[in-house]
């Protein structure tokens, strides 16, 4: 069971992580390491910097995130990420779908079928 379960959890996290990133920048723009800290504190996500930065880049290329550089007194310039208008639309659709998926899964878990 462990191999199956481990593979399943990896696949679930992959699918959910992009939604979590979009939700994390929905309220305010964030820089990369700030996102890492926010997502690491979410149980079950298993996020590392090596996982996050390629996803941020892909979401930017897909037009869902925009970036800007800002000089920092604490070290190198920080890249800030924020949602684009298209990112907000996609995030809303993803959240709606995810909520429906959870509701359907819980119905099946409770043995309720229509």
C-alpha cells in the first residue's frame, strides 16, 4: 500500500499546488521566499523551493501571474508575484471545481449516491 499511497499523494499535491499558489497571491503580491514559507506551513503540501520556483515560472509564462523586481535592503532584489486578471478568472474556476470535487468525494465517502 505504501508505494500506491505515496504515488497518489504526490499526484494530488501536484494538482492542488498550483491552486494554492494562486490563492496565496490573491490577497496581496508576495515574493518567492514568502510564498515558500506560506505554503510550507500548509499541512500536506510538501513544498520546497525547488518545487515552487518552476511552478511560479510556468504560471507566469501562462499569463496567470505577473512579476516585478524590487531592491531589498536585506539582500538581493526580490521578485514579487501577483495575479493577473486572467489569473483571477482561472483561480475562481479552479476553486469552484475544487469545492465541487470535495463535496462529491465527501458524498461518496459517506455512502450517499444520487
